[in-house]
C-alpha cells in the first residue's frame, strides 16, 4: 500500500474535482481525498510526498494509430519542413544515416510546403534515385513516392484507381505522378509495406509508441487502425504498457461483412485486461487540406469529393456491425460525410432496435449546424483532436473552405451544448502525441507549435479542467471503461501522472510542464 500526500490532485470526478492525497492498494485506488482521510485509510502505508506537485488522471488518448505512431518515431520527420528544399534535405539525410534500410521512410509533410501542393516522384528521384521512398502526408491520407517505389508497387499508367482513392497522373502522359491518395495509399501502399516489414520492426514500433506515451503521461489509448499485423504485435507483447481499446479497420475494397465478422470474433477473444477489441472503424471521407473530405458545398476552387463510403454501401455494413454488438467509429471530416455517418447510425438503430450504444464519429472538423443536435439525439460521441486546430497548420485548411466555413471549424462547445459527449485525442502520428500541448490548444485556441500566433476562434476555447476531463474521464467513458480508468476515484485503476509544473497556474505552463512520473495500475512505468 502506498500513500501519496501533499499534492494538488485534479480528479476529473465531478463528485470530488480536487483532492490532496490518494492511497494505492495493489493496482487500484483505495482512497482519494484529503490527507487525514488517506492516513486513516492506510496508516501503515509507505508514504510518498508529492511536494505540492499537480497530479492528473492518466490521459486516455481518444484517437490514435498505435503502431503507426511508433513507426513514425523512427522515420524522417517532415512536419516542420517548410519548403521542398528542406523536405529533400531531410529525406537525403535519412537515407544517408540509414544506409542498410531497403526503403527510405518519412512522415508528416504538409501540402503548404510543396510547390502548388502537388508532390511528384521527380522531386524525390532527385535526392534518392536508387531506393524506394515512401512519405506519408501529415494527415496520413496520401503517400508521396518516388519512381523506385512505384516500380516495386507495380503501379503504372494502366493501374486503375481503387474505389474511394486516386493515383495522381501526369496530365499529358497518363503516367503516375508519385502521389497516391486515400484508398490508393490505404489499400495499395500500406498493405505492401506491412508485408515487407518484419515482426521485429513492428515490435520496435510498439515499444517506441508505448514508451513515448508513458513519458508524456498517457496511460490508455483508443486505437483506430488495428489490423492483423498490429494484433499479432500486441499479442506478442503479452501485457502491453498501456490500456488499449482497439477498433478493427474496415477496408473499403474488401467484403465489409467478412471484416465485421472477424472483428466480432476478436472482440470475444480480447475483452478484458489491457487489450480490448471494442469495435470497427470506417473511413467515410478524406481530409480538408487535400480537398478529399466530402462537403455539402464545393471547396473554394470549385472542386468537391465523393465520400469513400457512399450511403448505400455504408448503411448495411454499419447495421451489421451494430447487430454484432460492436462499437462503431466513423471517420468523417466534411459536413456531407458527417451527415452520411449520422444517417448510417440512425439506420442501424432503426433496423436493430433500441439498445445501449456508444457509437462515435471521429474528427467532425466541419459539421453543418443542422446536424450538431443529431449526435445527442442518437447518443453519438464526438471524438475530436484539438491539435488539428493548431493555428500554425490552419492556413491551407482555411483556404480550402473559405472564411465563412473556416470560422466554424473545430467547434467543440457546439457539441456539448447540444448534449453530446465530447472526447479528446491527438490522432497520432498525424499530429504530436503529447497531451499537454493538446490541452494548451483546447484551453486557448492558440498554437502549441508557434505560441506567438494569435488565437483562432477563441470563443471555442474551453476551461482547462473541462478539456482534461474530455481527454481522460470522457475518453474512458466512450470506450466503456469508465469503471476502470479515466479519473481519480476509489475503486478505479491507479493510473495517474505527476507533473513538474501546475498547468492551472496559467496556460503557458502547459507548454513547459513535463512528467515527473507516470503510474499505471499502481506501478511507476516512467521513469522506469
């Protein structure tokens, strides 16, 4: 038994928002409250003096891609490469520093940094002509490749566009340009890279992701991209160093009902312990930055995008998953796709009848005001990522929509005001994984990347305690784990983080604070 005293504990428990002490009994919290109560509860306990430090519940990242986040730690980092020359330099340097790697891998490039927002294979052939190069976009909805990569993928002028995706082509020759969009990335590139990767590489990626999260105060994640390779890595890990609630990724170009059956089978196998398979994930559309999110009205340039899952294909697949008792997560960024997602969930409710459900829509970056109340009416969770609203990465996003629509982007309070549950995550590796900068953006609508920038839409900023609750207790509730994790309350797992600064002293502290220690199930996992 361990007694922690002399702290400032934000509990994310509405019945007792603040405390000064807690007692850990085994892997659970035996007591949370004041110091006198803690000493009465555990008079013989070993005491740890928190020295006035702030303690928060372990963060539960509401939307991550776990193995991809780990792999990203080992690749060329391109998010802050501001122009083509800098991207090329970093790719060249990574190739030089990894001479034995059969492929050059990078992630995070932004459309703003590429001339006219149109990446080509020639731009990469110039710096790495002899090895395949694969660079995931910052949003992970497209891949930029060189000629060697196209050759090993077998993509040429005769390769058809997959349903829901596009192989960009030279307008004169018809040859692939080197930019593979949406399902062309998800179904042509990612499975190939998975097949040529080794179990050892996947295990290293999982270990890197786990360590990165533990160091930043995250004790639980909701994974949105589980597949067979990722499942095998998690099973090899045995007792992972995080609590994982996973969604099976449903491919648009394979039989959805068969995939739903596989997910239901896994949900029966993995429903306790630190790995739970809780549901399925559908990617309904793309992203606003690349004009692949499906909108009710065209983008500023007059273009628009069809949904990856058209309504007549999505509705029966969602109904089948709902009938199997699976939680459904639907990636929907544009307002037309949000409506398609809501219609599909409403259809499932109508077909399968009333029952307790906790389905969710991911991102909701721009939602028609008429559809906001429907989330609460259908009991749908709004799963959103403050880090995607960082003003430093918003210019291209806003330019695609125009000022009127951009002014309602990432409107978190609209959803809670309508009565919907709101969950916060990071969508790592599409964005940085640390939770405290994510909370800074939620609390201020300012940039964690460039704090000198002015706030964007400050009217949507949230009180800090509310933001932390969305990233801990609400996130746990959304994956049916509110009786196990997410808040500091007696009976729950002893998952918490101790900080070296008090973030409630002012928002700037969120950018400076770091973890003194992270405790998972009563055991200190960082440092450790």
